[in-house]
C-alpha cells in the first residue's frame, strides 16, 4: 500500500517488480498511472473524484480490473465535514456516470478487485 503523494513516479520505480501494489489515494499523472497499471498494480481512487477534475481524469483512464475506491478517511470528504467509509457511495455514483456504466457495476467491479488485491 503506497500513499506516494507528489512522489508517485519514484514509488513506482521502487515497487514495479512487486507482485501486488496498491497506489492509495492516487493523484499523480496519467502517464505514471499507465506505468503502474501496465505493471498490474492497483490504483485507488479517493472521494476527491466527486469534485476534482484531475481525479476524474485518472478514474476515466484506469483499467476497470485495476480500480479500487477508498475514502482516505477522515480526510478528503466529498461532503462537508469529516469523511467516512459510508461516503464511498458518492464515488461509485460519480465514477458510474463518466464511465457510462451503472453504479452497481462499479460497486461489483471494485469489490471484486478489493477481494483479489487483499486476497480475501
């Protein structure tokens, strides 16, 4: 699990040969994200996707089989105040709209990916 804020490229270089890596709360470039996903690693989209165009661009470009969603609780809330896991539904709806799939599909895909990534 990597939270490599402003150091995504460097973190990728250190972890590119590992089997399972999750880039938590990813906010780096699309170019680096493509390197990460080409290596088979996961990108976790925070609830910032609800209002950040940059994070929407990231989520538009992540291969669905490598997308995870997360809250980065208690920070980065899509609503006023403290963030909490229940707000994942906000991200699911936003991602569904611009990926042109249903919210149920986003939830199913990201749940499956989470189980695979964490070997649950």
